[in-house]
C-alpha cells in the first residue's frame, strides 16, 4: 500500500497507509492549526526559533507526546546550482534514514513536477515563501526571499517525525519554487533546522480534536490538499 501525502499549509506530510482516516485527518488539521497559531504570534520568517517555541508549546497543549527534539544550523556544501527540493533532501539526510527519505521523496517529486497553478503548490507557496523585503531597518534583510517549511513523516504507530527548514536566498523565486535552480552560494547565511518526534495520544480525540476543527473552520478545506 502506498503512503498518503498531503500539503497542509506550509507542511509536506507523508502518512503511513496503516493509519485510519480519522488519524490522518488529525495530523493534517493539527499541524495546520499549530502553523497558523505560531505564525500569528511570530509572522516574520526570521523569527525561526520563536516560531518553533510556540509550535512546541502547542504540541503539548494538544496532547501530543513529545519524544525528542534537535536543532542544527549548517552551510550547504554544494557547488553550482541547487533547487529548494535539493536543499530539503540535503537537510533530510541529517535526521532521517535512507528508508524514511525514500518514503518522502515521491511527495517532493510530485510538487516539483506540479504546474504553478496547482492547488497544492499555491497553498505551499503561500505559507512557505516570504516575499522579498524591499525596505527594512536592517540592510542585511533587503533583497532576500525567505523560505520556511516543514516536512513530516508519520509511521504506523501514529508517531510524527517533523523537520523544520528555514533559509534565505538572494534572488527571487519563480512560480514553482520547489524546482527552481539557483546558485548554492546564493543562500544567505546558514540553513536552520529543527527536528522533533511526537506521538498522537488518545487524549487528542477526547480533548483537542473538536477545538482544532472549530478554530480552523473552513480553512481546513482551503489549506489542506492530498497529493496524487
């Protein structure tokens, strides 16, 4: 059986086919809610750590069992051209096994092949790409396009392993930012990473599901789409 892949706001999620439909819905909706709430508190992409702290707090409030977390900042060791999908793959290698990456890659390939008019790519772009800053108090931020997205894998035990990636490039991105090629040295500063594992608990259904669905309202249908 093939995995189920989704875009949920600024997250790319790959879920085990062994999960029940209600569990898949819980992951797509809860991750969307946590993204929106974190962005409401810290809308600027440069506030990577603060955004992640709010997200981590919400994980616990929604009755996820957080199993561990790790972070990293590194310089991409690559010469010549690279794509956003290539940066993601490079980052995945730091936290995910080859078998796990093989499960995620079809979703990345699907997004790279999508037309810019596809619903999935439009949703991801809306949440994951921050427009170029034309004027800023900090000259370091001028002319940068910032990217912040999450890539998650959920196994049959309802355990989510999520990698958060953030970096900035010195050139504008085109309508399919996932496949666009740019010079590796065009990445400004390092690539920021944060990875955590959390298991969906029985308490989520009892105490959190109805709250999340009520807060999301129609945004659930507008911001979540399954990849095919």
